[in-house]
């Protein structure tokens, strides 16, 4: 129970406005809370503990105070009854409510306002992943938020029975604790896990608060996992003279929080005997967090060939039981490589001559490559003269051909078809490369031919009553050939009543381009067909295809039945599942006339239950593709597509109403379907959220393989139970690789073990295709995840990409700064050298935005939120001073530095979301949004611009302790600007590293730093800069980062995979034969230093698109 603070106040029972936290406490008014502070006990460094933020959050209870209920009733009873009654309200309230105060007495001497009220800071204590052998310390404050004069008496504090007290212990002042109004008592929790796994439970606090006699503080666990990293990922010895030993080392590091034991180190059975493990092979250590193991491999070549091997490291980590490190080495020897895996000449006219396609042989080895033969593969069928259709160009006059080290030889191949058909063969190259004595290049070509395909092969209209027009059926005529197809005649032969017409608004095509389609509608009008009587006809397609000049599609129908109009909505209800704010999902409902007669669609409406808040009372559902107005024939299907785009964390529900006219009942009728969706965050995440395969040569080639990864960002394992392709265009998308399910059909994913799926796109005709890949899981909040796949088939094999060298481009820069106890000098170093960073922006007039966040996620006031005022620093005369102020974060942050997760939270919902809804105060916004500079949204709204490049700078002297895997953070960061737009996002690190950019513990006059292995790995994978935090002056490091962020673009990524030797580069119309290089791994053109196009230049890069083999 509790006591009203002032019965004489007429607002005694007034409720706080919707969305606000309320002011005074009657029976547990709530205010905002913050997570617990966490202090880490470590032998390698010491952090100063921070003071917990004050919170007045009151735990919720399952019953209301009788005083409050009575006061509310009194207020409601007399509201609106005139000024006299309003003036009497305080007196009436006192008379009616005074007896209830007896229920709030304590012993025999209490007065109004004397009851204590207990709360904790935080309400839920989040336990981080703690390595075995280490201890974490947490602080929980027990506060009395009762009125002045109250005393909270705490009689017992203990852990719940499910807690292992060997791992968790509580310390506090002697009991009972007597806590005055607005005072607190501190409780310390020590957590020292004894074994891997998840630990949780509750802290129970017993007190004299009559409303909450037992306060329960949940302990939210995080599972400790190991995460092994290998540096380098492969051992490359290169060319080593025979009999000369050379040794290289591999460092295995545990970047996770759980220990990992190395159980065996060996070389694989197929490894060359020239390798041996010379150090570290006998070690079987248990690697704790940040522990490393150095393994040395010695190479002593004995034969003149290439030597391959694999270093196998077996561990107890269930997610990485075997770590494989490839090993490559050789004596000085030749190494052959060719410029193309395949040559596709496509379709030529009989007797025509193709262009000469160049083919280069590279000698990447250290001794001469001796090529003994270049020829076409032997033909198995001598009667089919395939090889005679091809001709070599510029082959050497004498054999063997000698190609010196690091040199090339170029020859050509052309196609001259003299007989009809397809001509597939291989170019065979024999050489003295011991590892690859024969190289083969696939060659394909064909004579241009006509081809027609008509689908469906037959059409049945079922039963059609008299005086009724049947459903319209689509017939697709595809030109599957290489030349234009002429449709000479389209007609229906047979019984009367069958009709033919083009699609609405289109003209019946007389010519169909290669790999294109023409569509027609066929239907039946029953004028005189009796009940049960059959009628037959044929759709005749006459064309100029020599093989099939006359194609016939049988048409059948049966008369009879009483006409009825019955509309069903298939696919209802449309369940969108959980959708992140800022994204959308599409679902389809199909209108189906299951009656035997016509219906007439007249109208449609989409209603939703909306939030009663201005700006948020918008319908989150919309109709993308509407129902066609007018007649819908029996058995006809008409899809309607809906989009769900949530703007609040809310469960949304809508109703779609279709109005139609029933001509047989002579009445207007309706059909309805529910739409449901939830806006919020999920523990299952797919990256990327959309895959665009781009342009791919239709009928000839496949796209490059694209990867989609499903991540589990929660604690409990998630089971993927099904993966399917869904949509009308899915026939041309192929799932080529997926994880193996267990015997129960489950693909299990955990935080440390995501699931990878690989897809290709193989268009059969020209045009755009779309399909959804659907992941079905047992995730309680998001059972189905849809990822759109798109691509476009084209006949163009040559591509031209055009770029404009921008000056003044938009750049968003996020600084993630460690604010723990040892970072004072490093923050000062950053502030004093900021001018070196920003000078690039001044030189190139960049439109930049800067933001600063801390690595402290225990502080709710930070937690990925931009720090300082203004939140976003923009270009202007005060930018440098503003950054200097913002970057002075102090050193009271939490000891567990989580920089990668801080960046993730800063750049995701709810922090980054912008509703676009105008506001004047927080009460006009829907939680978790607040009113930020006149608009409802997250605290960081407006920082991440769609058109701007993104640069992230991490500054920390500790290793990152975020709970997600490195792969998750890399994929997340790349997905923000798109995986192919690698020049538009970089992550830079100023952390524990050497001056060569390798993670390493270091020491300076300002103190020691742990190796920042996770930060360095993320920077490497995003092409960012790595610098040492132990450098006494960050000037040069910041200048290099600034040049990447603000400088002219050096690297230009191509839209399609390119054949290297076909690339031509023009700058402002002038050919650039040199001054650039092609980077095959990233499919980009990189300009040499001093050759970078100036601002405003137009760069045109033309090339032949690479043709990947199809999975046919």
C-alpha cells in the first residue's frame, strides 16, 4: 500500500500524459532507468570504477493502490460537473479517502507520506561473458524513493536458489540496512565462473515496503564463447632454393571469452613431406581470452615442384573444432596461370567470322615456363568436326614456347561456324609446371538459330454456365532462339466461343526479340453451350521458325452449372512477422473467384488500428498492387500486394476489405482479410538484407556466387527448419550451397556459429527477375525472414561503367572512443591532432558530419548514443573546437570496452531511426523514440545519410569485448553501404598495434595497451587504416585516415565481373592505357599514385563481362 502525497491537491488521481514517465509517486510511479555499471578484475590492467547513474524507476506490481483507485474514481465522478463541484473536490476526496488511509498504517504511529518505496539501479543486471579464471564486479544500488520522512528497512539480501554461490557472491553493509528517503545502499556482486555455459538467477531483497516486500532483480546472462583467430591465415613460403630450410610461424589467438584447449597440432596426410612442425607442435595449452600460441613450420624443399600442405589445429571449441591453415611453397619453378577460365563466343550466323578473343598465359613462377603444346582437345566423334570451327592466332612458329619468370604470352582464338549446331570444346595448354602440367579453357559457340516455346501446352476452362465469360488464361510465347522470331499468324481454330486478345493496354506483338516473350489472353464466352456439352478448339501460332512453324495449343471447355459469384481471399491473413523499423516487407493476397459466374470488383479499403498520437496515427500498411476494377471471371486469380513499414515498436493490425457486386444475388458484398505485423528488433538477423546480382548475360552465363548469412544475436540457440525460394521469378535463382541439417531437420545457429547460404542467378531470358528466399526458424519473435533476390538478364556482353570524380562528397565519420580509466592521455592526443584529420575535408570541400560515441554500453545515457551538443558536428568554423569538446569524454566509463557493439548500436534502430514526425516534446513521440531537434526518432537520427560515405574510427587501449563475432560486425558494417560499395565504408583502428598494422600489445610514456586484435581484424576486412595507440603523436595516423575519408577516389568498383585484358579506361574522353591496375579480388580499377583523376573528371571503364559457368 502507499499514501497519497497531497489529498488537498485536485490532481491527486491525474494520470501522466501518454508516453511520459510521470512525476510524483502515488503507487509506484516509474521513471527511466540505466543498466548496471560493471567493473572488471584483471591482472593486466586496472580501471577506475564509475559512479552509477541515478534512477527513480519503480518496479511494476500486479495490483494497484486503493488510494489511487479511489482518487481516480472521485476525480472521474465529479469531472465536468461545474466549477462548484470542482472546488469541493479536495474536501470530498478527503472525506471519501481518509478511511482507506487506515489500510496504509504501520504499527500504531504512521502519517500520510511516511511509507518507504524500494527500487533498484539497475532493474535488470546484465552479466557479461567472463573468461574462466577472471572475476567481474557489479554494483547494484538499493534506493528508497518514498516521501520525505520514510525509512526503508532491508532485512535480507540473498541470491535465488538456482544460483551457484561458488560463482556468485554478494557483499553489503551489515543488515538490517536503514535507508532514508532518496538515499541508497550499495550491493556488490562478484561473478567468477567455474565452468563454461550460461549463468543466471535473481537477487532477492526483502524490506518493509508494503507494496513490494520482495524486490527481485533478474540476472541476465551472456554465454561465454571462444573465438579463435589465426594470423596469417595461410603460410606462403614462395620459392625456396633446394636444400635451404626456411621457417615461418602461425599465431593462434583466442579472441573470445571462454577458454579453448588445443588438443592436437599436425600436418594433414596429404601435406608434402618437405614440411615439418618445428616448434609448438607438442603444446596442448588451454587458451584463455587474449592468450596466444605460436606454431612454427619449417620448409626444406627437395624436389623441383610445388609443395602444398595444411596445418591442422584441433581444439575443444565446438564452433571451430578444426582450424586449417593452408601451406604453399616451392623451389624456383614455373607457375602457369591463364587470363580466362572460359571463352563464350555466343551465337553467330552460319559462315560468319567472330572477333579474335585474346588469351594470355602468365608465368607467375621463378623459373622459365616451357609450353610444349597449345591445341584444341581431341574430338571423341570424328564425324562431328567441332574443332574445325575454331582458329588459333599468333601461336609461336617453333616449339617449345619459353615464357620467362613474371612474363606473359598472348595468343588468340576465333570462331568460324561452317556447320549448324553447338560447338563446345577446350583449349589445352601443356607445360613444365609440375603442379599443373595441363591447363584447359572451356570454349563454347553455336550457330544462330530460331526457337519457339509456347506455354502452357494446353488450356482447360472447366465448366462455364451459359451467358458467362470464363476466366482469361495467359499464353506465353517465348523466343528461345538467337534471332528475331516473326509471328505470322495467331488464331483460334475450332468451336465458336473461344476468343483471343492481347493483354490490356498492349498490342499483339508481331516480332519477338531473342530471349524475350509475347503474351496473349485466351477465354471462352458461353453463348449456347448446353449443360455437360464439351467444346474444343486450338490456339494456332504460325511463325518463321523452320523447325516448328505451326504450334497448336489445345483449348477445352464444358458447359453447364448455375452461375454464382463467390470471392475468396487466398493467403489471408497476411502475416508480415517481425520487421525492423526503417525497412519494409511485402506480402500478397490473391483474389479468387471460386464461383461459376462473373463478379464485379467495385472498391477496396485498407484500415488499421493506429496509435492515438499525432504523426504516429499513420497506417503502416499500404497497397502496392491494387485489385483491378470491373469483372472478374470464374476461376480467375488477381493478386493484391501489400507493404508493411512500421514506424514504432508496436504490434500492428489492419483489415483489407474488398467490395464486389454479385449480379446473381443482385447485391453488394464484401470479403475481408487481416494483416498483422510487429515493428521491433529480433534475435535473428540476415546479412545482407537484399541481394542484387546485377546484369548477367541471359542464356549463356551465371552470376558470381553471392553469400547470405543468418546470424543469431541472442543467447538461446535458434533452429532453421526450412529454406525455400518464393515468388514467380524463382526459377532462375539457385541455392547452390547450404549447411547440413541434423537428423531432426534443424540447422542450428548460435551467436558464435552463424549459417552461410550461397546463391547464383542464371537468367534464361532478357528482363528483370525477383524472388524471395525465405528462412523459417523457431525464433519466437520472427519465425519467417524474407530476403529479396533480384537480377536482370541482358544480351550485352560488354559493359561500360561511368564515374564522376567527386569533390566535396558527403562523408559521415563516427568516432568510437574508449572512456575507461586509462584513456585520458590518448583522448588528449586525439584532440590535439584533430587538425591533421580534418585538413583533407578542408582541401576537398567535403560535406562532412562527425559524431562521437563511447565504448561504454553500461551507461544508458551513452549506449551507442552520440555525445555532446550539438549531437552532430557539421562543416563550419566551429567544427574543430566542437570535436575537441566532444572527444573529452573523461575516464569514468565501464571497464568492459565494447567498441564494435557501440558502433553497431549507434548505427541501428532505435538510435539511428528517424520517423519524420514533427514534435515539440517527448510526449508527442512513441517509445522508444524521443523528440530530437523537432522530429521523433532515435537519438542519432540524421547522422547516417544514404548518399554519404561512412568512416568509423576506433580509439581504445583495450581489446574489444563485444559479444558478437568478428564476422557479424564486418558483415553488418559492409551491409550499411552495400557489399559491393567497398570504397564507401571503412573502419579504422588506433589501438594496441605495432607500426606495421599488426595487433600487438605496446607500451608508451602514457601507459600500456593490450593488443586490439578484434579491431585490427575488422579494419583489415574493411580496407581501413590500423595505427598504434602507443604512438606519442597521432598526427600522421589521423592524416592517413583523413586522406581515406576525404580524399579523391582512387579505387573504382565495376558493376559486373570483368575480363582483365578487355578493360579500357578513359578519363575525360582521353584513353588511359597505363597509370592504373586491375584488382581481380575486388573487381576494381585502382589508379597509381600521381595518376588519380582530378575532381570533376569523368571516368569511363569498358570491359567484357566475365561469363561464369551455369549449373546445368
